[in-house]
């Protein structure tokens, strides 16, 4: 058996009095929380996202420039029209 010296006893006491290092566990907990929040956010987007409507073609008015009919920004006038279907065919 190795005899204990004053230095080895002091070193042993310092090791025992030092508080445990919890930074690693806090880092792992923070990473797990971020991963969970990302997964829930991605799941929320998949389940509750509203599909974007399909774009409707622009129809420019023929002969409007000859009648000096322009939009406020100076472009030729036009409209977007999407016919209804089913119960909304007249809307």
C-alpha cells in the first residue's frame, strides 16, 4: 500500500469539494430541447399549413391604351379571373 502524503490528501480533499461540472448535461438538455422544438414546429407546418392557391393568369384589356386607359402606375389595365366550380360556378 502506498503511504498517503499531505499533498495527496490535500489533492483528494480538493477533488471532493469541487462541485460537479454540469455544463455538459445542460448542453445536452439544451440540444434535446431545441431538437424537440424543431420537430414540433416542422410537424405543425406539415399538419396545419394552408395550401397556396394556384396563380390565376392575367388578362390584359385589348384596346385600352388607345383610349388612354392606364393603371395608376402607368401599366396597361388587366384582370385576373378564375371561374367557380360546383356550387360556386356563378360566383
